[in-house]
């Protein structure tokens, strides 16, 4: 058996930030990734985050809509959003915006790291 390893340089991230009067209100990352099963890339959504004092103003929806638009602009065939199992309100948020539960996400922490934002 031969094992080959290939570093792919065709994936990238787009950070979308909402600001008001030079204050960051929230952000998200849209990772654009390519694979061998589809000719088009897919988008992986990470950290749709709104600072606590700016929540319940529709900013999360605005960020999500911007992320979806970015994925479409990049020619993605799907967008994946994830969140913790205990975050039921986030599940409802994604479903309200057309996302469907498709399976489970499995995670293995490889090292301890500081979390820089609140949930």
C-alpha cells in the first residue's frame, strides 16, 4: 500500500464583519472548500457571532444572509452550519433560515485553547 499526501491550496476563508461607528457588532467565517466528489466547492460556516449587547436586533440573520450570498457568489453547491447540541435556539435559528438537520458532527480536541468570545 502506498500513502500519498497532498497539500491543497485551493481552500480559503472569507470573514464577514458587521461594524457600526467603528465598533464590531459581530462576524462569521465562511470557509470555501473543494473536494473530489463535486466539481463545485462547498461552504462551511463557522462562528456566526454577535456581541451580547447587540443581540436580538436581527444582526445574526443579516450575517447568515451575507454568508449564504457569499457561498452562492463563490459557486458553492451547499453550505454547512454547525453548532453545539445544547444550543437549541441556534438549531431553531438555522432551521428558520432553511437549513436542515443532516447528521451529527464529531469533534476531537487536540489541545486546550483559550476561547476569546462568550457564547
